[in-house]
C-alpha cells in the first residue's frame, strides 16, 4: 500500500488491488491534515495501515494516523477500492474507490476513479478525485492526479507522480520471491517530495509486509477451482440416513451371534474392524465403534486432536476407511462430540479412495448435518439402561480439555491514544460428564494493560471499567440434546461472565445441505449482586453460506445481552482457516461499522492427552475494529449488540465454528485431499 493506505504509487492510488486472500500491514512517517503542525504541509508522524483482499477485485483497508507521539489522539479511517473485473483493452484496468468513508469524523474523505495501463515494465496511471474531508488539509487527490512506475527489476521499482498537491519521486525495494518463508514479502518505500514539509524536510519513508492468509489453493474461490464437473444429483444430502428401521435384523454385525470366527469371511471382517479401530486411535480419533451391515460399514468416532478445523480429522477418517475397507464396500462415518452425532459422510470405498489420492472428483456421497445415530445396539449387551450406564461411566473418566487463549479489550484511534488495551490469558476447562453433558469453568489472568485501563492513566483511567480482571468467569453445566431433523439444543445453567446467575438456551436448526442455519438464543440472567438487574436476551439468527465463494452472511436481531434492541449483520469471507469480517450493527440510536479477523491460535493437529488432560489453543480467535457512524461525533461506546454465549457453545464446541456442513465441505473439498496427504499418507 502507498502512504495514503491504498494500493498504488507513492501517494497516488492506481487501478490495482491487494490480491485476494492476502493481507498487508505497513507503516510510514508521512502525515498531514490536523496531525501536522501546518495542516497544509506534510509532517513527521506515525501512519499505520492494514488491508486485505476480501474478494477478487475488492480491497479493504484501515488506517490509523497520529503525530510523532503515540500517547495522544489519533484518527482511524477505512478505505475501499473496487476494480473492474475485466480489462477494457489488453493491459488497461480501471478502479473506483473512496478514502476515509463512513464514520462520523472524516479527515481524509476522497472519492476517486483511476485507470492504469501496463506496458511491459512500465505502468502509467491517471485518475480524478474529489476531496470532501473536514480537516482542510493538503487537498491531495482533489482533481486530476497521475504517475508512472518503472519496474527495473523484480525487486526494484522507480516511481514518479503528481498527487494534486506536490510532485514526488521515489523507489520501492521488495524482497526477492522466496526469500521470506510462507510466501511473505517485505518492501521499503522512499519518497522525495517536491513540497517542503513543516520542518523543511521533503523526504519520507515507509515499510510494508504482505502476508498470504491461506495456502495457495485456498486463495482461489471455489467457483474458480479447477474441479471435475459434478452433477448436483450426484451428491445426496439428506437429514436422516437411509431409514434406520429398514435395516433388516438379519444383517450381520462384524461378528454375528451365530458366526464362526474361523470362517475366512468373518475373520476378514474382524481384521478390518480391528485395523480400523487401531489406526483411528493412532491418529487420535477416539471412542471408535465399528459395525457392519451387509456391505456397509458404520464407523462412529470422536475427534481429539484436529481442533484447528475438524475437516482435517474428518479427512483422515475418510482416507483410512477408504484405504482399509474392501473395494466393493461402502462406509458411513459418524462424527460425534461427547456422544452426540454432529456430522456424517458416507459413500463407496473405491470412489472415495480415488478422490482422496488425487485420481477422481468428489464422489457420490451422503452428507448429513446433525444426524441421528446409525449405530445399533447388539442383542445381549444389557439393553438401553445398562448401555447408558456404561456410557456415563466412560465419560466420567477424568478427561478434560483445557483451551488457552488470549482475551483482548482495546481501543484504536481515539482521542486518548493510538492503541489502548487490556490483555489477559484465559483458560476454558471443559469436563464431559455423560452423553452431551459437560461442565465448563473459565478463568482469566491479567497479563498487561495500557495506562488508560488503570487508575494511574493520564486521563484518570478512562477505560478502567472495561479492563479484563483476574478471576473465574464461567461455572456452567450444559446439556446438549440432538432432537432430530437437523435440530440441536444446548441448555446451560450456572454463573455466566462473572456477574450473572441463571440459565441460557441455544437452539439451532441446520436443514438440508447446511447453507441455511437458524439459531435462537434465550437467557434468563440476574446480577449476582442485585437480582433486580436482569440481562435477558431474546435473539434470533439466520446464516446463509455461499458455496460458490466460500463466504457467509449472519444476521442476528432482537434484544441483546444488555437488553438493548437492535440487529447485527456480519459478513464473513473464509480463506483457509482465516476469516475476514465486515460488520454493521444498530443498537438503539447508535449505528456502527467495522472490520474483523479470525485466526487459529493452535496447530492444525494438537497433541494427544497427557495424564488424561488435553491442552489446546483456540481455533477461532477474533479481533474486531469498529467505528460509530453518523454526525454525533466520534463517541466511544462499549458493549452494544453483545451476543451472550460462552465460548463453549453449539457453534464452537460442537459444529466447528459453523463450518461443519455439507455446503462448507463441498466448497473446501481440496482441504479434504490435502489433509489426508498431510496427516494420513505422510504419517504412514
């Protein structure tokens, strides 16, 4: 990005955008407007930018500008650029954009249109802009602007421009391709300006890092992936598998009650079942149970280690079943969480083996969100009561999961500082009790906080009431119920968010292929200090997943945690395990807009249990930056539109952050093959 927070030359935007699925973080020393000692001239300061390619041809960036000190005020703004998705003529591209759009205090608001012509190593840019900011600044980009860039080598470019305020020259030096790991690149920008700055200087400099947010194949939209065409009818998506009652009682299990273990066919079944169980356990897939009906194998299991994205664990299970079972058979994998079936996939062994090893397309399959258990109880195993007691005994074994993650409350670009924060470490301990039941305890340890979050702060601890204090926050007993036909419910009781006693209910319905998901959240909370203070939420939510673009929109409306009425629209773009968010929310008389990012803070495969305890990081750590909209001034408002759910809920604890659906799997089918090659084939 250039010094104005847009893809381009020095200060001038061009018609390029940040590559889809990549991010940019940059800093430069040039500031102007109210952050300059003379708002008509450039000055020395701190200009921090962060941007991402949300979609092909779409660039979104945030910018925070301050003076030489970072303890005073600063300005947070957002820039957007839309590129025409095709070239008008070969080498000629076109884009429109806006600098500092939205918000309530627009220092640098400028709308522009720009075209860029690429001819060999030379790029020429010409554009027109209209400045509408309130700072009375340099009027940069107001009117006609333009420039040229000459790529002398793959690491050195020479640039010259007229930005409507001054004529500038400069160079950009970039690290050679492959020098930095993981596809990262770094660059330095040096500008020699024709306009003398406040203190007589006329040269400025900046640094930038470009970061890919996913592997190369994850930075291609599903609709543009080079896949073998697959008829819609070839993927069967149903809510309940096959009709359990239609399975004949005479169909044998792995070993029928009257079977002879010396029979070669029965011995082969026993050996296959034993190998499945052994290899599943070695891959940290636990509570494995295998049954066989005719030519179909039913394999139930729980995922232990693939917590970053459960798709990896599902891929390993598919790959092992397809490589172990006889070629003419079928398998049906039933993924469970604390004994509750949450997803199922089934199909022909040969077809899945070909797909997982790169020899075919996604096969004809059964994929089911929140299925009914297809396992059948054997005769002579003691009946339902004894079997249930055995399940309870198994889950009462000491086998908790401890998830560590950071908690960050922060402000960015306020009158009190560039960045103020309160940082804590959080441990979520989840202890399963019986089928679908768990006890969750959450504890925070304060790590660090800026002065404005303390009473010693320069402004009297203006954010002290929002700091993250030490202590136990949640003590919650939850029971999850699988209701059939895609319905799942979790009822929770206990202490919530440190100050509330009461009960919450979360219900979700995921019909069909999972593109639609409906959710209801109800709470009945009383303040532990004053029962007259209630926090009763009444929320409904609808999410739609766009399979062709790997994106989703989530709309939540009703009464939120603080009993404030409103709605929240959250657009999410999936790029591998990274998720980018655009947020708009309305609460009472206030409206907000913002951006966010969700990243995993745990490896793709966690270690197994040690002394019965599993320690993991979080698969979904989210950080948002929001700004208030309207003309009421840049007021700080904490806590609107809060959805009152602890981290261990249906969405995160059971359904993989809403990513466990047939639609998501079909959109990310390359992930299945890659995960099997990484954790299955490579591990053998």
